[in-house]
C-alpha cells in the first residue's frame, strides 16, 4: 500500500532555531515529491523535487530528496513566528495526478 | 489571476442528507482533484478529473461522486451523509494534470450532525 509518513508530528521551537522536517515514502512508480505549507487556509506550494541529491532553496527554506532511501527533508533556518504552520509532504505516483499526503508536521515557533 | 475558488466555505448537514460542493479552478487549468482532510487521516485523495473525464479515484465509498464540466469547473457530491464525513474538502487544480504543482482552494468545511 502506498504511504507517506512525516515526522515529527509536531514541533515547538524558539525563534532563530533551525528545524528539520522528515518525509519518508513508499509509493509505486514515484514521479515527484512536493512540500506544502498550510496555515489556517489553503496549502501553499513550497518545493517540488524529482531528482535525488539536488537541493532546492527558497530563502531560509531548503529541501532535498533521496530516491534511494525514499525520503526527503525540509530545513528551515533562523525560524520566525510566521513559519508556524503545518508542513505537508505529498508524493505523486504514476496514476494520473494522484498525490499521497502525509499527515503533516505541525510547527510552532515561539517568540 | 484568480485562484481556486470553492463554495460553500462552510456548511452544516444532518446524517442522511446529501451535499454538493463546487470548485472553480484557475483559468486555463484542466485538471481538478479533490481531497478530504481530517485531523487523524491527513489529506486523502478522492478523485481527479481532466477534460471532463474521471481519470483516477481514491478508496472512498460510492456515496462520494464528482463530475467536471466543459469549463473545467467541478462538483463533488456526497450522498447519505455520515458523521465521519465531517471534514475539510479541498479542491486542487493543475495545468495539465501531470507532474507539477497543485494549486489548492481554501476548502469547504462540512460538519455532519
């Protein structure tokens, strides 16, 4: 059965800390892995990863994929209160735009 | 450019009733997919439509159905509502429906009493 597992389930840090969020997957015919940020509204896109070992960066956020070990990490450096959200990992298989989502990591950044 | 629009945003129904949710994708996007989000299960795939055809369906009972119109707008219907159907229903659109970013609407929050 295809599945995506995220860890930790929740995390509380202080502003300025660095956090690493994990996503492991078992999905048939992997096509891509996406990271989303969800505050109390629609999930917003962060990164799409398709190749192993190539780091994607956007400001303080970065992500990398390991297709051999079937996982991805999302790093956030110098966290800010605005980073507080649920971070979702989604993996696309080869079955017509169907994404398998993890249950998310809830990040709380304390001032 | 307008984002994905879902209506209604909130609704309350009682067991046994049915509900229809609507989703208007981003202009030019032909793929629309639906997800159910609950605290314990996360986002679970319901179905995906591309050019009015259902291409893929998740593991939900037949009470959950959908359709897509020629203008790419989509509706999903849940009949004979159960308490467990209470959830946030998210619609997402994408340009071609292949590998690429999903753009989500803000969801329709359904409460079944």
